[in-house]
C-alpha cells in the first residue's frame, strides 16, 4: 500500500516560474498536488522582467511534457531573430564594446515572463486569490492558512512564493530577511518605433549592458516584446530601460515620477550619442519604478521538516547575472531527481527516505544557489565601478551551472 506521502497532495504556494514548472512535472507524473497564488488570475501581473534561460534549459526540458517544451519559442521576446546575440558590455561614454558575456553550449532563450507563465499554467488548476497567512507543521502533515479563511493540508509544502517569501519566516525564523544591496535602481518600460530602437537592435537583439567609464552609472537595456509577437498590435518594440548607481554617490531617488524621468535624462546626458538617443526618447510621463535591490540565501538549518523552499524564496539574487530563472527551474528539476523515485513508487516508502531526499534537495539548492547569489551581488557592485569590470568579473564572465 502506498504511504500517505504518495496519496496526500503536495502543496505549492506561488504560481511563478518554479511553482508552475514543478506543477507541470507533478501533473506529468500523476502525483497529487495543489497550487495556490495570491493573485486573482494569471494575467493579474503582466509586466515584469524578461527572463533568459541558458544552463537551465535542460532542466526545463526534463520537467515539461514534450508538447509544452516544443512551444517555448512562442514566448520569445523577439522571434524574428535567429542570432543568439552576445550580451555585450559597453563603455557608455564612448559606446565601445569591451566584453561579451558567454553562455553554455545549451544556448540561450530570452522569453516574455508573462507568456511563459501562461504556457506553464496549461492544464494546471491554479487556485487563485489565496494569500498565505500561516503555516502549521506537525509530524504527519502540513497545513497552510489563507486570508480568506480557508485552509489546505498536504504531506509537504513547497514554498515558491518569491523573494519576499512569507513561508521563509517559518523555515528560517531567525534569519529570513533579505540583505540590502547598496545600489539605487530605476526601471522604465518604453515603447519604441523600429526607427527609434534601431541603434539598440544593432548592438544586440535581446539585451545589452554597460557602465559609464567616468560617472559609473550603469545601463541595462532589454527587449520585452517585439512587433513580431502575437498580441503586440502596436507595431513597436517594448523595451525595459534600467539605470542604476551606487548609494555612495549620495543621489537619492526622487519621490515624483516626473522627477525620476528628469533624473534619468540628466545623469545620462554625457553618454555616447546612440545610447543617449534611447534615453531622450523616453516620454516625460513614463512610469519610472524604483527597486531596492536585496539578496538572501540560507545561513541556518531548515526548521520545518515538511516545508522546503524553491526559486527566489530559496535564493534571492540580484538580476545582474540573469540566473534567477535558471536556478528556479533547476530547483524543480533537483526536486524531481531526489523525490521523484519516491513519490511515483508503487511501494510503501518510509518517511525516513523522504526526509533524506529532502535533505539532499536542500543541499543541492544551497550549494548551487549560494554561489549564484554571491556572484550576482559581486556583479551588481562591479557594474557600478567601471574599473572592476575585468574579464573575470561575474558581470561578464560565463554563465554556467
């Protein structure tokens, strides 16, 4: 007779990339699960970052059914481009390309996050409007409580609830808080005509970055959508422009949106002409979002036997190496590697075997995630110190597992 672990559901909190990738694996494997998210629907949050998959692509292929993995191209930010690009690093003063980040032999795929989430939610019954308020863990089960007064009970809780994870407080109660990174960042989503964005396309069809060799202001420019994508009827490219600087400069992020746009244009006034043109095109009434960067990885032992972390909840990192999505799907793949043989077995498996498998999963996530968090923080700091961006800086060095 199968054990309770094999018949009771696995609870997943968070329908982001890691949660949905895990749900797809469990669905494919016919393992009982329930997945919850605080949003009202899959389209509640359509903005956000683009995501680049490279060393995480094999993990994603392992998790998804073949017909879904074959459709990943539908999520491409710029499907008209066949060149994989090279992710160039520029001196923003001169426009000179000084470095190009290299990627694993798996290649890379830049996707629209909202489209990827929609694809990953195919055939998955996400229970929406479920905002977590509590976790009760005992020797036989784990129960989650929601703001609407409902509860759910399963044999394991997998927390995929992001960088500000509430579940993390229950797993690491003495060390759950994110650690701030001393950098200010403003992000703007901009609609460019093909003519306006031609200079950016000539640099890279997906994204590029750079630092001003004198002022040390940093730019990350990425394509979020293109006229070649279904659903984009504007005829324009939708791009993300990020400007950031070290706190030590003493420049405070203004409160009003108009002042933020004005600041962006002011500090980029001495950039090379083609890059300055991309900034000057930003409408004065565009929304500039301030983001305070922070990171986290576990420094204490997990205190809840039936609760594990996955994705950004398990290893929050800055975006400066673009490895968050790769880690998220690899976490789910590691879960499948360690727990899959147990949860799909027709034999009765003792809890001790599950406990050992969860510990092995934790170790894999920690070993890989810690290095990525540290490298991402170093990359972030180097990005705001031009002299530090040498060939071995994590900002431009190879992305590899």
